[in-house]
């Protein structure tokens, strides 16, 4: 083989390697963009709608013939913990759905890790009717309140993890997304985690009150308003 043929052979090999690298890069790019966040957002909307509806199914009031007003009043008062649990959980789910909707406003692509972060998030959301009913039925006991508070705390943790993973190095959001939006959303999420953790600790220390959860949206709104 003369020098000209050797050079040609080397050039052909280099071209083949270059094409293989390009194909590999294209394959990785395809795998990177294989999951459409719009499909996950649609799934999340459906799950939130179902879970929010399931909450009301625990508010059952048996019909009793010839019930007096006094007896009816006592039965309604006895169902107050269930109604309180429904209201608190419904508004918390509304807050979580708004946060989820806000995150996917900026998330443009996904990988398998981000997908499974959201699947675990939705799993915890689906557990909320169970922990709500448990804490309502046994509102004087410690363990059900810890389970409910822990459920809420973990949902907020996964929401933060979803945002952190998606925005790290802007890998799953628009490259031109302002750092101010990323930073302010992260700080707001961190503040929410602290508040939910305080609520969880209060349940552990037998000082649980659902009122703190109703105050959370107001606290976060005031924090955001002051930052503006």
C-alpha cells in the first residue's frame, strides 16, 4: 500500500468515526428530549382533579328518620373534624397544583430522572385523601397527624426537587430564562419547606394545628409581595 492509499484510508476512518460520533450525539439528544412535559402536565392535572374530588367522599352524613334539630346539630358538630380536614387538604392541593402549573410553564423538556421525580410527587399527592381521612377520623391521636403532616412535607420537598433538577444549569428550561425567576422561585420554595417542616415538628410534639396550613398561602403571598 503506497502513502496515498494509506492517507486515504486514514481519512475514511476519521470520517467514519466522526459520523458515528455525530449519530451518537443525535441519539443522546433524542433520548434527552424523548419525554414531552406537556403529557406529564396533563397527567398531573387529571390526578389533581381526581384527588381533590376524592376528598369530599369522606364527608358522609347518614340519614336518620325523625331526627330532631338538636340531634342534627350534634351530628354536624361531630363531623367538624372531617369538614376541617377536607377544607385544609383541598386548599393545600390547590396550592400544590398552582406550583406544579407554574413550574411546567418553564420546563420545556425532560429526561427519565425528572419524569420519575414527578411520578413520586404524584404518588404522594394520591396518598393525601388517605392521610386526610385518617387524621380527621382520629384527630385526637398523635400518629395520624404526624402521617398527614409528613405527607404534606414530602410533597413540598418533591416539588422543590423538581424545580431544582429542571433549572440546574438551565438543562430543562429555556436557556434565556432569567436567573431572577429561578432564584426567587427556589427561595420561595425553601421558605415553604421551612414552614411545612415547622408544621411537621408541631405534630411530632403534639402541638398540631391545621390552621398553620391555611396560613401558609398567606405567608408565601406576603413574602412574594414584599420581594416585588
